[in-house]
């Protein structure tokens, strides 16, 4: 997944704000973790203030459901 696509998806889920969207955002972060690493994940968490919205903290390790 590209970082641009991840930004689009997280922006959409963040704007909707439900618990289901939280889980979807976590799945996106798992894909970013697999493809781009922890620094990219932390950057997205800060960019969309996911810690405030859903208590997703920088440094959290995410796993992709899809192995590379």
C-alpha cells in the first residue's frame, strides 16, 4: 500500500469516527507497518491525531493480516 493511499483511507475512517472505523484504521496501519515500517505508522498516527481520537499511540506495533 502506498502512503498516499493509506492517508486517504485513514482520513476517511477518521472523519467517520466509529469503533468500526477504528478497527479499519488499525488494519490500514498494519499494512503500512508491513510495507513502510514503524516510523511511517507513527507519522500517520500523529498526522491524524489518532491518539486523541481512538487512543492509538505512536510506537504501537501493528501486524498485517496479509503476510508479505
